[in-house]
């Protein structure tokens, strides 16, 4: 009985692994790879992708990695060494995981370059203005007690202060109201949400350049 159960389990695992959902231009994607990609993206970005978008991502990733394996294997080898040192506890030898991390590393180079050379206070103003209501408590005693809740979408003093904090990796947020300086009380979760908003903004700003880089190499 146990032997039969093992055979059944192996059969369904093989069926799941071999269930090809895309097969074109010498490139195939299995249902197992799709589900693994969805989990990876959720874990890294806390976002749920729909399956069509995930499938397009996987195809682009595979095409990119195939191109690099053929045309620039030394670059790919160096990239793999960096990933192994960064993700020691992650099984990056699994194909879809490795290719996902390779692709994200290349993508992040464009994001990092924009942050270092182009990201400016006008970008941050656009991000703040686009949010529904950017509300935080303010305080006069390092957030031990709260004076009131303030809206910061159009607060120029806070905008400059946040930009400087973001650039320098600090978290000493201030605003100025009628010549009085207040502490702006922002939780770690709220800071993380704002950082994610900034990253998504930069991703959009660099998308065209990144696609030109990728598709230029794939054509």
C-alpha cells in the first residue's frame, strides 16, 4: 500500500513538473515554474502578480539569461558568485530561483544608478503629491507625546527634510509650522511603505531604458 502511495505521489509530481503552459521559440515554461515565480515575487516585493504578467516576466527572464549565457558567460559567472555570497541560505541552484535573482540583480543596477545620479527632490514631490493623504503625527518631545496629526503631501519643509534623510540613510524627520519645529513621528512600517513607493517610482522611470537594454540585446 505504501509503495502504491509513493508511486501515485511521484506520478502527480511528474505531471505537475511536466505540465508545460508555454512552449514557443525554443522556450518553455511549466506550471511549477510559474507558481515558484509567483511565490518569489510575493516574498521579495510583497505583491501578488496575475499569472499572465508572471508568465511574460518569466519569458523575458529566460530570454535574457539565454542571451547572456551565449554572449557574455563571464558576466553571468561573476553575477552568480555575487548572488551566492548574498543569498547563502537560499537554494539558488534551482533554475527559476537563480534566473529570477540574476534578472533582478541586473534590473537593480538601473535602479541604483538612477538613485545615485538622477533621483531628485522633484521626483519625491511627485511621489508625495500622488498619495491620497500623507498623514503623520507631530510632536515637540521626540514623539513621546503627540500634538496632532498633520497632512504632509504639500509640506515643502518636510519634503526637503525627508529627501535629506533618505539620501543620508537617517530617520530624523522634522517639519516647520508657524516658525516652530516639530518632530514627525513615522513608524518603521510607514517608512518601509514610502521606500517601496519610491522604488516603484524609480522602476517606472528606468523601465524604458532597461527594456531598451534587454530588448536591444535580444533582437
